[in-house]
């Protein structure tokens, strides 16, 4: 780890960044040669721009602010989320914490520090309350609903992850889970490649699995922002969604599950039977342990719920990469769980179960 180093660019040691050659990372502290590069350098990614990867999407409609400030009198600011004809705001629960978002053009200098006067003007405009801010406690932040995604998450030996691969509205903090999802999906695949036992094409699945998830989150956040507009028609739509749709049993649970990402799934096998492709989640096992207890080493976890331990030999010489966990339980299917928590196989397919398990191990373990 090299801290305090600014990346300026990169170049290939071969004929170009698309070939199978090492990469030279150019920094203000000198050049470093790397076998692989994961660019997690933010929405204005220097590396993405150097790669020439298109960052397509939609421009911002709103300007948002968040800060903790001292108010002369904040008694007229309502707690919780509030919609107004000029935007949306929330005050609290931390004393002095305020968030406002309004549908106005972007400032000329989006990188300039947020001043007390700028924040006060935004709060007054959105809330309609003539508050006076006397002091900013720490740094106020400015953000927008700019929604863009890299067309490719991989170029040769360089990968894009996190905000370098996708940016969107920060509402619901979905970007945190999205970026961690990128890291956990790519990490084990890159490790397997470096160690020399990755199956062919494994690294290409980083883009094929994560890009659709990123695109879905961008559309989801665009829909959220659309419901926040202050015009009368949007207010009526918000009323229908909030008062009618959310009143349907289970609707709120599904919305939370969607926004948290726990319903995401990948196309990991020809067998699309549930729960293949979904997140395993942490569950209690009959042994008294939990599934996560067996996943700390970044291995594949084969949860064998057969009464006779019929899958004990399925790893076939790959025991250093696949941990076999006996857990006899006729009420639950046996599972092969990837290091990123995704179910690659489940024995819900009758006589074909062992054949499909062998295919899954060959495809993902190598």
C-alpha cells in the first residue's frame, strides 16, 4: 500500500492497454509496474479517462447539500423527510444535521468548497424558512444526481470498480453496497487468476455480472429522484406510491430488499432453479455453526445436506479451494457457495444434481 501518492495516468509495457502485458502506473512519486490494476479512483477517475472508456448516462437535475451546522433558530424546520415545491429536505436526528436538495442548475464551480452563505441560501429556498446559520461544524458537502456508468468494466489488465465504474444519486446510500459488491465479485476472481487456477474466462464474468447490477441501480435511483420533484403532478404520483402501493402487504419489505441489493442475482448456470445465482446469506447450520463461519478464508463452501454425505468427494483434488461442510438436513437443499456469497449450485434438480455440481465446480473453481 502506497499512501499519499497521486495517480497521474498509466501505460502498457506492450503495444497497448488492450493487450496481455503489464501496466505502468504513473504517479507523482514515480512509476510503478503492475501485473493488474483495479481503478477505484472515483467518479472523475483518471484511469478510466486514460483508458478512453465511455462514461455514458444522464446529467444532473438537482443540487444537494449535507452539513452539520449551528442555527440561530431551527424551531420551524420539520424533522424527518419533507417535500416542498422547491425540493426536499430533512433535519436531524443529529442536532444541526441538515440535508437539502433542490432542482436547480449546477454551480459554475462544482469543486469549490460549500460556504455558509451558499448552504443558508439553499436551506431557505427549499424549506421556505428564513433560518440563519451561524457556523458550519466541519465540512459541508455538495452533490448531484448525475447518473453515469462505464460501458466496460475491464480493458486488458485494468478493471474499474466503485465510483470509477458508476455514479448516481446518493439517496439510500446504495453506492456503498454497489461498490463493495464490485470489490467482492472481482477480488476472488483476480486472486484465482494470480494463483494460476482460474478457469478460462473467469475475469470476464466481472463485467458480465456486475454491469447489469450497476445499470439497474442507476435506473432505480433515477426513479427515486423523479418522485422527489416538487411539481403538483409528481406530488400526486408520490401520494399514489406512498399511500396506495406501500399499503399493499409486503410492498415495503420488497422495496427495502431491492434498494439494499439482497435480491440481486447473477446468471451463473444453465440451471436457473432458485436459489442458484442469488446471495446465500448467513444461516444457522445443524452443526451449531453458521454459513459465514466457513467462508472467512475466501474458499468455496459446499454445504452437504444429504444424509449420506454423497458430495464429500465432489471437490476432486481441489480441497484447498473447496471446503466441504456436512449439514444433514432434508428440509434444505445442498449448496455450492462462491467466495462472494453467490450460490453456484443447489441440489434441487433430482437425478441431475451431481452432474450439475460437477459442471459448477469446473466452471467456477477451475
